[in-house]
C-alpha cells in the first residue's frame, strides 16, 4: 500500500489559514526530525562512529519509536479524512442518525424546553424585551391604536365587498326551524319585547294609536293604554314561559305559531336591505361602527397587555405563567419522533448535496486541530516507549 507524503492539505475555501496549520507544522516537523535523526544514528553506529553503549541504544530506539508513532498517527489522520471524502454519503447518514437519535431526540428537546422555562434569566430577558418593545402606557396605547387602524384598513374593503345574499337567510331559516333552538328564540324574543314595552316611549305610541283609531270607545273607558300594555305583557310572558294551554290570547297564539316567520322574515329583510345599500352608505355605516368600537377595543387590549406584563413581573419563572405553560404544552404535544426524523433527514440530505472535497475540507477545518494534537502525542509517546524498549533490549543483550 502506498501513502502520500505528509504535505499540507489543499487550501480551504474559507478565508485565512486553517486553524490546525500550526499544529500540523509542529507534528510534521517532529516526525521529520525523528526520521533524519534515526537514520543518522543508525548509520553512525553501523560505521563504528558511535559505540554500542546503553545511551546509544536508548537514543536509537527512542527515535525509532517517535518515527513509528508519528507515521502511524499521520497515516490514521490522513486516511480518516480521505475516507470521509470517499464515503461522503455513509458519513452523512451517520451524522444524520446521530442528530436524530442523540442531539435532537424528543427527550432532549423537551428537557431543553423545560430548562428554558425554569430559568429566571429567561423570565428576565423576556420581561426586558417586552418592556423595551411596549414602552410606557402612553406608548403602548399608541402602538395598539396603530395595530387596530391597520386591521381596520383590511376590514373596511372586505365589508364593502361582502354580499349577504340569500345564503345567510337560508341558513337562518334552518336554524329558526330547529326544535332545539325554539326555546332560545322564544325566550330572547319575549325578553326583548318586554324591554320595549317597559319604555315610556312605547306607552306614548300606544296612546297615540288609541287616540287615532279607537276614538269614542276610548273616551268611554273601553280601551286604555294601561290595559293594552298589561295585556301585551301578559301575553308575552305566557309566550316566553310556554303557558298557552289555558291562555286565550290572540297575540300570544300568533307569536306561538309564527316565531320562525317573525325571526326569519325580519332578518332576511335586514340582510337584503344591506345588500341594496350603496357603497357610500355601507362605508358610512362601517365607519360609524368602527369609530365607536375603536376606543373600547384599544382600552381593552391595552389593559390586557398591561395586566399580562404586571403578572409576568411578579413571577419567578415562566413555568408560573399560564400563557408560557400553554405554549410549552402545545410544543410538547406537537413534538414527536417525526420532528427529530425531519431534522436528521434535513442534515443528512444537506451533507449529501455538498461536494465530497468541500465536505472533507469543512470537517478538517472544524476537527483536524484536535487530531494534529494526537499526532504530537503519538510522536512523544513513541519516544518514551522506544527509549524504554531500547534500554531493556540493551540490558538483555548484555
């Protein structure tokens, strides 16, 4: 088997000298010195210049040990990176499996997530970031107003273009005819009517109607607004409580029979009326609603954010913070073996797409500095072992 001479590796695509170059020079220099010295001592001893003394035996075997140890370690290092280049795909598979099974396993990631939540430094960093981003309350209000305004810009065009059409009324008819919803509609409609009947304006309307249409009968006391209001309220209460078996009230019976008609027709008329509005009328209506809702939304959102910030300030770690715990639980629920597999496969495929020589140089750049230290250690270990072996052989030979 032939091997290459211990020459510097090919220059890396990275800028500057490789980080292992200084150690490579030292290890290679020691190897060359050991080789030259070993040959020199052997030649001098063979020609009788040096005696067959103990110190010569120790020196010669020490140099031989340094030469053998240095050459073996040099060959191992060179062969390692050559193998990486020649079998890039196998190495990439091994690294991908290591990342999947060890570095980013489900257990490891969960442990790291819990460690982050348990750290007071994480809480402090999060609060400092929030404090910097949110600022004072006035600054926070300004930011919330800006966010609400940005949302409104998207809402208005969508609302202007939205047509309620027949789809909404069809679905509403289905709901109003659902037997499970009938008690709900009954209660809500009755309570709404009772509220209206309790308003002073309602009595005035009834009184005006009686004056218009009842005429002489009202003057005789046959029809009074108080009596009409009482009858209406009684009928609505009976309708709400579904107490019709003993009731003889035409209004209540009409409400009972036509609940779905009242709801469906009324809402359908409203929806179709909205579709018939001009763009200007819709824009004015939406603008009016948004103007009245904006202060309430801004105040509510600002107060909620301030409350969350105050709550966070009082907590020791993020594990005491409900929102952080909810996020953690969501991550844990979503974190399964497929995540580790996905990361491992991504690493594997990325390494396989790297040209073999670039892959080797990248690995050398990151790891060869430590291997060159092994070469130095091997040369020095060879000196020690060779010296001891030389002394032992000299004593046994004597």
